[in-house]
């Protein structure tokens, strides 16, 4: 909203405003001082390029600024290899391997042919380099495409805008952007086709926000001629240095007369934005290429280290220790072996001088030789494999059709590439409320004017009908029904709208269903339409009929406030954008609305209400055209129907609709505003047009009022309110309309509205506050509306300050805010609105599933506690049988005592022997102030201890900073895996603080998504993302890593055992090439495939039984124990693989490599079959890769043994496998060794699965059943689980002195079994507990 | 309208949605019992066959290191004694079925020592004449003969240098006279070694190829005179040389010396007294080694080795036993849905 700072100078004598600024001594002094300190560094001066066109580069004034060509590639063609190598050497593992390769070149310690030892590291390096090169090439391609995009740049020679490419645009050029074109560089807007000097841009390319933003020509420049002449622009533009703040920009233009004209972000067109709703616009380039704000905002994918990877690194260290101890054994063994020799045997080779090293020295050398020999113990390819696996996992996540949102056509995005497996280990979820749990699609529900409540029953019914088809899409597994929408419905009077709803539901549903819209998209007419309240309509008509009520009628003022006090833009439906198009003629909409209109019995006709004497119509000279434009239909309708009630005009002749405001579409920055404008429209106060300086509103009478907008005090998080200062066209009063959060408004109230006139001493504030609280309890978002009439004198005084604040460069934000605060006081309360933000679909189901999965869900919201608690019940964060602890303390002492008492109570409960095996369901509701105290250092531990025992926690009225603090404290104190999910800029801190940040790409822009690791479009996607993909990714990767460690140890140990029979001399009995191939080709693909594709339990099962998620939490499957068990198994298997052939070939004439070949083969079979035991589901891919690996082994080894006669000298592989394969002993050996090696693991699995099957194994059993049996089982399983905690002893209510609404927050205990029986009883029960008793 | 716009919608294929049809083996007791029984029985069968075969193989081992003073070769075991011949008498009680393989065996001899194994020049051994003049430095220190004008050694390297050089003659004592048992020295090395891997230079006579080189230090005769009886069995393709060059995998090994396949002994060695005449040259006491000769006949499974047969029998019976255990487990813990 800040972006739309209104500039009011246009209507005022320019000399006045700008001279004041220019001559402001204070400013100048400051400015000079700053210049002295920082010199030129903070600013850049840009002049037009046109006078210098055609001159050499040295003469160009803007030559120091980079051009508009961009380069996002990391490498250049020439320097790719050195740069990439340099990059790769940043990895510790790579340095280790290179160090080993170098060590191999030292003659005394080398184990292999030194050149050959380079191969693995080269392969790894080149694989990584290839990957990097491919990524870089794609970047290059997109750069090139972008750089060659055409655009229009002014040329002095040709006296017109000529087509050039983006990369040729330079700072100081004049660029013309036509409608729907993308802005090529950051432009300072100088001219638009719009007479008001505004243009609209869409920044979806930049931040994903699809709302239009208004930009306006820099004011104060005499360039408002119809045709803009760039050549006449000869002033210097001084702007700040390039920075990445998309919402901030400062610059001024120094005119020839030394006046300075300032401009901010509202005059800057950002590179990458799309021009909308404007024919063309011209600007001067101030930042180009890499200095543009959008380029400065590009971040590389974030590097986060996952929990698994951290653990893995510890295990790698264990491997290093293991390696060193094995090498030590080798060195010591060699020493002892040499020591034991009586004299020099013929097989000891002296050095060239015939001299033999002493045993000690030989042993020392042998240590290093052993390191080289056994280096694979540290899994060389593990890191590369993990990367590949994660790429595969991300491929599958992003390709999941269930995580694709049809409405926005968005997939899930993975922004962090290396924490997929963390998704499977989440223990705490911190969620934002608005826009995350809810749609952030606001629907006007009820309002309260002058302390009187207008419940809008009919509208509630209409919305309930809308919900009908939606709630039918319940997910199968959710046995408990969603809490009924009855919690939302409001009723203050005797007749129960719920009964009516049920009554009408059947009627309406059947009608709606016939042609129900397939997607109830955002701002579909069904949602934006509001059915007016009868009583309120009567009130308005009464107010409208009494003449002279303009000054003091609260109803008129209330709706004017609704229509005016916002920043909603009006655009014509002819604009291409469809999303917010307000009304369509589609039969479906009409049909259902017709149905609805029938529900409203005998709507009051407004026909005569607003007929007003013509002379009263308003008028500002420049709006005559518009007025004329809109008048005729109104006149026509005088006899028919007014447009006061949209729903009533549906049967109006269609020829009139073409010119009625039905074709307006509203572009709101926040959905609340749009909802309010639509509500105002429903009562006949239609916002027709908004320019920076005026607002046109059509009244119910059909007249158009044009208000001159003097200033807009935009919304900010500190003030929590916004105001619009207008000049009333009829009364000529300066009127300030303010709307804001109740607590931000209530303390600013001055004299009650129109008190002196009505004489009634009605406490409006108290009445309104009461209704506000009721709204909040029903989960509505509340806003208060006030009016203030500003005297001419006060306005003048204030506007001076205001201008000074706006013109300041230092502390501008603060000054602007201060000036706003100055005006916003002594307000008169008009009323309040309640807006419903509906829950997203399947949110309760998702939350229940996540909780069943053992995840604690916290909701952090800025809303009031009452609103939050109600939403909490609605989304089943809080359950009826929960004990809700409400913490809202005034001071720290209180906070401490509550914490202590509650903790004591909870502890006593869990120590009580009666409660063994039962769980207590405690929920905590805490407000922002108390949270600050609870998170203070001395109370932190107690708070976390309590929160740990709570099933869910609801934090209300928290600031963005508190959100991140909560996440950090929980994460650090409890050492748990946290996930934060949010959709708005206020969630960014939290998202970055958590282990995994998830951004919801919703209505509130893309800041959250930009900061997140994963971006989803609906909250419900979290369920599959965590329960299915998280689980899969984690188990896959954990098993793959364990397997990788095992594989390397099992293989390398063969060499180690052989050392005992070759005098610890470092001999390898397997050809070195084959060893390399073994790791690189024969056994590398299966584990990668295993890591990408293994599926232990089906997705249906994981979704159906969320408990399965618990297997990954905490320590998960990859633990100290599993690691060492698999290490032990590796030792055992290598022992078997070595000693069975050893015993079989003992005392024979077998030679080294003939001995090594069966070992290698056995090892291959053992390692691959070991993997087959671990693979849970065999698809075609599995078969192909597994069999392919075996085939590859034999083909490659046979070919190698046939070709290699004298290559690779120390070894002698020639014809060995061939001769072995001709020997039956070879096969007999392979069979028995593999069987013996794998028997223990196989038996262990079998026995464990049979005797004590884990939940995962049971689920796998169920998976094998056919669909119907499986569902039956699942049902049984779940019912068994849900009935178990029935008999629980409830906690007594802990002392909570400040409990505000005990009746609501402590529902009576209900045995869950009571209402498990049928849906209707449940509905009734929850209704009773959810609906607060209202008057 | 909605469908067309969904450009981002992922492909709904079995692969991308991870719904490929899959076989999910369940490792549980009930399922593996039949498999285990089958494997167990098969293993027992194989084990019995292996065991019986191994039992039928006759082996006769005679240590001739001469450690004990009473041993006929004791005097020869002194490394200072050159050109020593010792006689060894032994008796065969029943027919030693042919073809009989005659091995020499070394204990505690580390032919698999890494540096030893690298100490050869494959190119020289494959007949490359340039490597005759300048052998690979892997042969060091048996590359050039420092006592002999630094002439290159052919065959160079430690393996060749340390070639086993005891020779044996076997006599059968028939009526007091000694009857020479004919040895077959052909084809005792790998066919590929003899025909492909090792080659003599294409120089005739072979002696000329070795001009300018010297014999390995340890050798009594140059390579081209290894077998005076057969000119084709000289140089690098001498069978004894090839056998030696194929390094043993383990420190206790035997290497084939000759086969007894000819004349009266085609069917084997008949029962009787025999006399083995050993030209005792090779020193083994320096490393606590042992030398032996081994007579053995072979089967399809190679030499005598009872281990494999026993292993198969043990594992086979274990499988059968495990399947019994599984049966009990299955009866007790079967997953309810399996029935």
C-alpha cells in the first residue's frame, strides 16, 4: 500500500510546494552534510543520452554504468575448467580424494599405478563439471533470449522510437513500453498515454503478485504535453545507488532553475514488469542490466544442510577412524611380519641400491599405502550419488499431480535442492493463519453501524449454499466429519438460520448442482456478491430520504467510508485480466443467484429511496464526461429497478447492463479491501473510478459523487490502520475516513459521532466493541471505520508538515508515519465490519492427519485470540475435548505463576498411575504480549517444557519477529525438526528460521515463496508433501546412505583380509581397473535407483495411516545403531566372501588374480542381492537396472580379460574370468558364499517381520491386499486407534486468572465415543460447544 | 477452458506419479519356508557330491626341506652347499590313479608380496626387443647387472630372478633297479600364457635375441638354455618359467611341475617303492619356508578339498533347520491377513 503514496501536488500551485522543499534550509544542510561524509557514493546522476548520440564511447556521460545485457552464467567458455575445478575443490571430500591421488604418486607408498588412481577422481570431477556446464548452458540460453528481446528506444537521428534489443539499452536512454510489453530496464516514468499520468504494471514476473500496481509520472516536471519529446528532457536525474529493495526508490531531478523534484518507487517501472491497462509509457533508464532491482533480487538456490547429511558427516568421520585403524593394523602387521623374518627371503625386493628399509620404516610407509588401498572405505561417490538421488527425488515431487493446483496452474516448487529428506522428519509445524489455513479470500459477512448489528442472514445462507458442493469433496480417510460450517453462521435473533440452511440446502443444492460452476474461482460473482441486510437497507433508505443528511448520517458515511477508504483500483472488464473480473453473464451465476434471490423474501424495493433532487448532484468540472457517461442508464432505471441491489437487478434488461457498473473490476492489494468495496456496492455505493486525486462513487440514488482525494495515509504494520483524506463535494468539508484494527482505532476515538446533533448519549464504542468481540469469536476479521471532519485550518497546518515529511530523504518513513499519526486522532466511530476468511479446502483433514503423524502444529497469527481460537476449532487444531490453556498475562509475575502452576498440574497428571498409556490433550493459546514474556530467557525453558506437552499451540497477535523467535526457541531448546509455512511477507522471518520453510503462493504475493525452500499452492498439499514425499525421500535416502556405507566397507574389507596373507604388503588381488569399474559402473546405479524410486509403502497407505510418518521422526531409520549394524554386517559379509573362497582354494596352485576374480564376482552378487533384500517394490526399472548391472559386470569383465594382455602391468587379468567360468567350482563357490553372506540379514528381516512387524511392515502387508479389503482393514485399524484414548482422566482446570471467556475456551468434557456414532449427533454437539451464546 | 490452460500440470503417467506396477516381496516366515526347504535339499545334494568326489582324490605330500638332521636332504639345506642332490624314498601302497599330477610346494613363500609382484617387465616378456636393451624400471633392482657392466637383465625383475630351480627325477624301484618314471612337462602352464601373453622375440636362433643381456643373477643358466632337450621350451615360454611367473595367491602354495601320463604310468603310479632324486638348489630356510613335493590326481572339481563339500552340507542342513524354525514362527506369529 505504501507504493501508492498519493501525491497531491498536482492540484496545488507548484511554486509553493516545490519551492518550499527546494529552499528548505534544513534539508539542504542535511544533504550537504551527507554528501560530505559519503561523497558521491550514495547517489548516481543520470543524464539523457540523446545529445551524445553517435559520439564515441569516451564521450558518453553514462559510460560508467553497466549496459542492459545480463549475464547470469557462472562460467565463461574459456575459464570453465579452472573455475569449475576451483569450485569443486571447495568440497572437503574432493580435497581428500585428490590428496590420495597425489599420495599415490609418491613411489615409496604407492599402491597402484599412479595414473590409474586418478581415474575415479577424474570421473567424479568430470561428472560434476558436466552437470554444472549443462546448468550454465541453460542459463546462457535464457540470457541470450532475454538480451535479444526487442524494445523501443528513442533515437535522435530518426526523431522517433526505434526498435533495438534489450542488451543495447543503456542508462540514460528513453524507452517506450507499450501495453502488455515487458519493461526492459528500470525506468523512471516520464510520460504515459493516460491523461492523469498513471500507468499500471503487473509484477508477477518479479514477485508473483498478480494485482496491478499503479505507477505515475514523476510529478513536477513540465512534460504533461500530449506528446512527450525526449529531446526536451535535459535535466539531471539523481538517484540512489542500485539496491535490491523492490519497494523502495529515491531520486530527484534537478531542474534548470535549481529546483529539485523528488520521486519514489511510484514512478519507477521495474525491469521484468508487464505494462497493463495503459497504451504506452515512456521513461528514462536509471538502472540497467545487472543493476536493476529485479536482477539484484535474484538469489542462487539456497544451500541448506539436511539433518540426515549432518548425521552422515559424523558417520563419514567414523569411517575415517575405521580407515585409520585398519591402516594402523596393516602398518603394524607389516612391521611385525618383517620383524619375524629370520633373514632376507627372495621375494623381498630391495631398492635399486640393494638396500632394504628397516621394518619400522617399511611399516610407516605401509600405513600410507594402506590408506590408498582402502580409500574407498570413505565412499568417494556417495556425495555425487546423493546429489543425483536428490535431483531424482525433486523430479518426482515436482511432478506429482496431486501437488499441482488446477486453479492457479502451479506445481510444487523445490527451491532448496538438498533438504528433501528433511520433509520426512518434521516434528513441529509452525503455520501462519491468514492465507495459509484460510483462503485469504475475504467475504463480507456482517457489519455493525453505530453500535447496531446487522447480521446479513441471507448472505450467510447464500454462502452456506456455496459451501455445499465444496464440503462434498471430503477426503476418504477422514472419518470424523469436518466441523460444520455452523460455527460460522451468525445469528442474533430467535430464528435459527441453520435450520433454514438445512431446509434450503436441499432445495438449493439440487438447483445449484445442475449447472454448478466447476471451479468456484477467486472473486467469482458468487463470492463477491453480497445480499444486503433488510434492516440495513431500510436504514439507508431512511437516511437517504431525509434531505440534508449528508453531513451527519452515519449510514451514508459508513458506506462512503467502505467505498472510499481503500486503495482499490477500478479497471474496465475489457482489460485482458480475467482473474478479478467481477461479473459474467454466464447462466450458472445468474441461475444460482436467482435461486438465492428467491430466498430473500420480498426484498425491499429501493426504487424510490434515492431519488434526489437533481441539483444536489455533484460535480467537478473534469468529471462531467464520466457523469454523462453513466447517467443515461440511471435515468432509464428510474422507472424500473435501481442498481442498489445487484441481486435484484438480475432480471433487468440486458441492454442496460452493458453500461452499468457491472463491468467494473476491482484490483485490490488486499482481499479485505475488495470485499468491503463489494459490500458497499451491494448497498448501492459503487466505487466507479479511482485516480490518484479523485474517487468517484455512485450513490444508491444513481448520482455520482466525485471526491477529491487530498491524501492517502497508507497502511503500515505499526499503525494498523489506513486513512483517506477527501474533500466532500457537497459539504466541501475535509473528511478523513479511517479504517483499521479495533485496538488501533479504539484508543484514538474522540467525540462520538454526531453526538451533538442526535443528543443521544449512546455508547457507540462499547456497543461496537461488544459486537467486534462477537465477530472475533466467530472467526471473522474485524475492521473499524471512523470519520473525522478536519477543519480547514487544521488541514492547512497539517499539510505543511505532511509535505515536509514526504520530501525528506532521511528518515522519510518515520516522518511520514508521524504525520499520519498527527492527523489520525479524535476519530468518530462509525461502525465495524466482519469479514470472513474461509478455510481452505481440506485444512481440518490435513491438520488432523499431520497431528496423527506425530507432528505438533502451532498456529501463529496476528489475529485476535477470539478469532484465532475459533478458527482453531474450525480447522480442528483445537478439539472439543481438549483442555485449552489460555495465557494472556499483563505482567511477568503472572506469566511465571501460570507457567509454573500449569506445568505442575501437567506433571502431576502424567505421573498419576491412572493415566498410564493415555495422552492428555492440552492446547495452549497465548497472545503476543505474553509470548514475549514467556520467551524471555528465564521463562524460556518453562514455556518450552509446557509447549512440548501441548498438543497444539495457538499464538495470537504475534509480530513477524516473534514468529521467527518462537521457531528458533523451539528448534534450539527441543532440538527438533521444524517446518514453517506461511504465505505473506510477515512469515518470511519464520520461514527462514525453520529447518524447512514452505511458502504458500497465495493472494499475498511472493515474498514468502521467495524465502522458502518449497513452495506449494494449497495448505492441503502439505499432507502429501510430508506424509508421502517426506517419508519416501527420507527412507529412500537413509537406506541408500546406509547401503552405500555398507557397500564400500563390504568391498574394501576383502582387500583388507587379503593383507593378512600377503605380508600386509598392500597387494590387491583384484585388477585395479575392475575395482574402479566395480564402484563406478557395476554397483553405482542400483543404489541411486534405490534412493530415487524405492517405495516402502504406497502413497494411499501413507495418507490413510499418518502414523507411519512417525518412523522418520527424531532419530528415524538412519541412526547410530542402524549404521553400525550395517557396518557389522558388512564386516561379516566380507569375511564370508573372503574366507570361503580362501578355504576352498587353500593349498592349491591358484594364482592371485584367479583367486581375486571369484571374490569380485561373489562380492558383486552379495552386494546386489543385499540391495534386493532392501528393495521393497520391484518395478520394471528395478529389474532392468539390477539385471543390467550384473550383465554389465560380466560383459565388461569378459571383454577386459580378453583384450588386456599386457596392460596394467602388476595385474594379470588376461583370460582369467573366461577360465574361471569354465570351472564348475567357480559357480559352486559363488552360490554358497552369497547364500552364507546374506543368510543372517535375510533371516533377521524375516524373523523381525514375522515376530515383531513394524508398522511399516504391517502397512506393506495391507498394501498387498486388494482395494476393498485394504480399506476395511484401514478402517478397523483407525477405529482401534481412535477408541483407545477414550477413557481418560481430565485435567482439572489450572488457575488462569486472566481467562477472558472461560465458557468458550473450556468446553465441557465429552467422551469421544459419544459422538463417534453418527455424524448428526456430532454436528449437534459441536454446534453447542462452538457457538458462543450471543444476545 | 480450465483444461487447456494448465500448461504446468505434470504428466499423469505411471512413472511420474510413481505408480509403476511393482512386485513387493514380503520377507515373512510363511512365504520363505518352501524356498528354504528346496535350497537346503539342493545344497545337501551338492555337498554330498562334492564330498564324495573330494574323498576319491588321492594326495601324497612329502616335505623335503630337510630341517631335521635325520632327513636325507638335511645336508643340502645348508645354503652354502652348491649342486647338492638328495634322494628320497617313499612307498605307494595301492595304485595311485592317473593321470597323476606332480607338484612342488612352497610354504610361507609370499609370491603375492606387492613389490615382488610388480617387479617384472611384461613388455620384455612378450618379446619386445627394445625392452631387452632397457628393461622397465619396475624391474629394479633386477634391471641391470651392476657386476656385469650394467648390462640389462633378461628376463628382468624379482619374480624371474627368484625362479624355483629344484629339479626332480622319479624312479620306481623295480627288483632293485631304478626305473625312471617319465614326466610330461608339456602344457603345465596356462595355454594363454604359453601362446599369447609370453612371447620370445622373433629372432632365430633364440640365443641372438639375448645378445647384450645377462641372465638373472640367481639363475645358473640363461633363459634360452632352460630346457636343452626341447628348443621350443626355452626363453620366456619355458613351461616351468611360465608356471613360476603366475604368482601364487597365498603364501602356502603348490605349483605344477610335471604330469605323469606316459608309458607304463598312464593309468597311474602302481603300488611299490619309489625313489625321488632332488637337485636341491632353492633356499627356503631364510624365511622359515618349507619345500615339498605333492602327487595328486584331479577330478572335475580340481584338487582335493573337502571344505566345500562340508560347507554345502552344513549350510544345506541349516536351511532345512531354519525352515523348521520358520514353521514354528509362522504358526505362532502369522500375520492375520495371510489366511
